[in-house]
């Protein structure tokens, strides 16, 4: 069928609209990149001079370094716990029926609906009521609760696409359940598990609101340290931190994409 | 041999976590019914005072602000997200599809602080937008985005966009293209095919995306806190303020509880809507 003038006009309008929207999405990150190399402390556009001083400043400010260490540690521990608990749960959710299954599922998925500030407040109050200290484990617990639904979902999707025949073949050849699990199921699920774990780590690394409720000076995460900085200082140091932050997350994201295409994780194929 | 190997082993860690979630919810309920003892972090006796306090104008205003933010954010996110999802699902090259997906997901993976701080630089009085507009001579004095509803909505649209795009794309990719081809073969133009076939078929996806946009905006904290700067008070910022500025955790708990019940009620309404729509679709 031949394209009419209207068709061409629509095509072009679509392209312009798409470009404009993508620019809107990327604009803040481009601006922050420019601002991070801005020489003067007062942000002006376009910058009058260029410098690396805000990066140097960012590396010298101790809270960022400590926050980064805390964040990486909490993300690693939290994602590992969430991965173990979440993939176990996805497995039983996919394969078995048992008492109170939907209730358990509902409770575990509820953090998708419960606002993060409520989750943070709830665990803060709970730990106070139980006279537990506001240690790093409290922060880890908050992160596990928040990222668990995403791990369950990622692993569950892999299990749905799982070819049960390989397991059945192994079973018929006399392999016991543990043997089947270790030599067939786990290796085949590996991409889903890796991407689920990385996904959880990224989300945990980014979590701010619930963390703000449960951290103290010693356990503050990088986002909390950044928030505290912006309340006290107005210079572009935070722009430099943001650029580094974006780079770290981008690497993690590309890793997920490499192991397991994002389209699959997000079910948009 | 057990017919359900590993059931106990695999389910127990998540059961423990479920207990922690349930316990923290109960902790909020319990605190919301206790009196605030000024100067002490421990709550007093049982009371309903916290809920009667919530009738004050400050809290009503915060509720109103939150609902307005949710409404405007959902509306604009849909208007921007739909074309993006459509372009992504219908893009002919896989590379373009991946590029659109990755770009639209960036805000999701960059965390509230980086995103909100970036918008502060873009929208501030000496920020990018105002600097560009002033240099072009379009405005004489900066437009106020910071500490206004408009500024908060712009940043929240950016925040909600990824999830809305993903949900709309999922809905759009499940539409049977043969229905569109049938309409085209019967002589309908592209605009008409879109308006009479594609758009109606994606309505369940639109409703689902709207409800998620609502829930996300409702729970947003960093954006209203940093861009609103105390001038745009929402439930989330108020809960934090009541908790950490006045140390009135019982009141913070009751405010969160009312907010949570409100969210659940709104989401339930949306869900009923989605189910009705799916029923219509089935017939």
C-alpha cells in the first residue's frame, strides 16, 4: 500500500515526539554531567569554566566514602539474602500447592503497595519496641523486604519458561531430588538467578526513603549521605557524586542486560 | 520419598520475612493507638487521640496535596508514556527497541536522590531551564519551579515514567495485530485504526499503569521533600517531619496507617475497574 502525505506527516510527528520525550528523560542527567565540571560554586548555564575540583571534593568528603562502603555492603548482603529467600519462594510458588500459599504470597508482595516510608517507619518502631539496636542489620532487613518481590518475580519468570523434561529425564535415570536440583535445575536457572540478584542489588543500592528512617550516623547509606549533603551545602559536589553513581549503576545494569535481556525480566517481549 | 522435595527448606526463609513484614505492620497499628509522651520515645497508654488530631487542617492539606500530585503525575505520565511504549513495541529494529527501553528505564535505576538533585539543577532559579529561557530573552525573571507543585509534578512524572512505560508496553505487545490488520483491510486509516482498535484494546493496561503511577507517587518522598522544600507538604514528608522533628511516632504511625488504608482503597477501586474491563473484553 502506498503511503499518503498524512502517513508521512504522522511518521515525522511520531519521530519528533519520540525524540522530545527521550530528551526529557535524559535532560536531567546531561545537565548534571555539565554541572559536575562547572568551575564556580554557583551553578550557571553555560558554565564559565571547567574543572575537576568537585570530583576531588567528593573523594575528600568522608561521609560519601563511608556511605559507599555501607551501601555496597548492605546491597551485597541484602541481595544475597533476598536471592536465597526469593528464589526458594519462587520455586515453591511455581511448583507446589500448600496451606496459606496465597496469604504468604500476599504478605511477601505487599511491599510493592506499601509505601517505603511506611516500611521504614514500621521496622523502626518494631526494632524500638523489641529494644533492638539500630544496627546495620536493621537496614539490611528493610532492604531485603523491599527488594524481595522483584527477585521472586525474576526467578518465577525463569521457572515458568523452564523445561521440566530435563529434570524428569534425570529422575528416570535414578537421580535423587538433591542431585537433580544441583546438576539440572540450578544450572539451568542460573541466568535468572544472576539477573534477579543483580536487580536486587541495584534496587537496594538505590533505596533511600525507608533507609532514611532506620539508619544512624554510622550506618548511613550513600543516598542518605548525599541527601544530608544537599541539605547543608549548595555546591556542585553532589553533581560529581551523581555522575560517578550513574556510572556504577550503568555498569550493573549492562551486566543484567548481558546475562538476561531486560525485555524478559520486565515481560515486555 | 516426599512428593514435594525442598518445600520446607525453600519456604522457611520467606516465611520468616513474611513474619517480619506482618510484625512491623502490627507495630504501626499498635503505635497509632498509643498516646505521645512529649520528651520520651516510649509511647503512653491506649488512645484514639492520634486519629482525631488528623482532622486538623495541616493534615487535610497534605492529603489534598498528595491526591493532586497523584492525579497530575498519573495524567502527564500517561500522556508521555503511551507514545514511548507504543514506539518501543512497534519499532521495527530490535536495536531501536532496546535503546528506547534502556533510555526510558534510566530514571528507575538511578535512585531518588540523583534524580531529584538533577531536577533541582534543571529547575532551580539559576537552573538550566531558567538560564536558557532568560538568555533567549523569553522571560525577564526566573520562573518558580522549586517549592511549587509544578516542579514536583515534573520530577515525579520523570520518576513514574519507567514503570508506566513498561506496563503499557506489556499491554500493547499482547494486542492481537490481526485485529488492526482486519480494520486496515476494511479501509480504516492509521488514525482510525488506532482510535477504534488499538487504544480501546489497551485500556486495561492504561488503568493498570494509572494505578501503579498513583501508588508510586503516593509513596514518593525525596522528590516532594527536596523540590517541594516544605512548601508542598505530602503525607510522606509529613510522616517524616512528625516522626523526626517532633519525635511524635504515635502520630506518624497513625498518619501512615490512614495513608496506607487510603492507598489500598484506591487500588481496590482500580482493580475492580480492570476486572470489569477484562470481562467486557472477554465477551
